[in-house]
C-alpha cells in the first residue's frame, strides 16, 4: 500500500538523518 511505502520511506529517512546528525 502507498501508506506503508510512505511510512517505510519516512522511517528510513528519519533513521538516516538521525545517524547523520549523530
């Protein structure tokens, strides 16, 4: 579903951003 894809993309992006910040 598109909602699942959006959630997965957001989570992956947030995780990547957090790792970059840290």
